[in-house]
C-alpha cells in the first residue's frame, strides 16, 4: 500500500511538470497574439509547478526503482539544490510583489523620521 502511495506522488510530480509545460505553451500562444506575460505571476504558473514536480519525482523515484546508494544520495543533493533555488525564487517574487504594491502602514516619512 505504501508503494502505491509513493507511485502516486511520482505521478503527481509528472502531472505538475505537464502543467508547467502547458503554462509555457499557453504563454507562447498569448505572446503570439500580442499580449505580454505578467512577470510577477509567471513564476507561479510556469516555474513553480516545474520545480515542485521535479522535486517530487527526484525524491521518490530512485527509491522506488531500487537505485544504488550513490544514485539516491546524488539525487537527494540535487533535490536540496532545487529546494534552495525554489526558496530564492519565491523570495524574489515576494519582494517584487511587495515593492510594486507597497506595504500598508509604511510611508516614506516613517523611513526618515528626523527629516522635515
């Protein structure tokens, strides 16, 4: 039963990769029609599913295929690099979103309290 659940995680990872590829295809179709992609949201529907799907597949597939210890350790290391990359990209998108929208309750006068 647990092996079936692990294979379902791998299948969901594959589905997320297909969603990411579909998002990229959709972006190209919209670009041909003249609509430019929204830069801030592109990460969430094009890159984030791809990175998440690769992480899900890389975490379970080697163990399910009874790969050697060296292969499992290599993929675990690559999964860690992928996770750090994803966190950095999420932080960049969050910073871009917060700078564009402005933070509530924070004005330029609060940044320089001693200036007239």
